[in-house]
C-alpha cells in the first residue's frame, strides 16, 4: 500500500551496494542504468512509501557489462 517508488542499489560485490538510483515513480517497471564501466555488478531493489519507509532488499541479480 502507498507505494511511492523504488531504489535500485548496485555494486561490484554481493552485499556491498555502494551506488543507488532513486526512482520517485511507482509506475516505472523497467529502468536502465547507463554509463557503467565493464565489470560484473550485483543489483538489488527496494520499494518505499510516501513516508520513506523502505522494504528489505530484493533477491540479488548479477549482470556483467561488456564493451560493445
């Protein structure tokens, strides 16, 4: 209830998510993080409400970025 948006956290090792993208639109169902350097990234997401109460991390996703 009262969903206000999402946070996407990512980093270079599982459990160390030093980067965050804050999305203030609960209607967003996809998001592309741009300008990542080639590496393997560990990504989790949370949801938050209008009071800023944030959910627990989602399951971890792993994505390897390569040069095109």
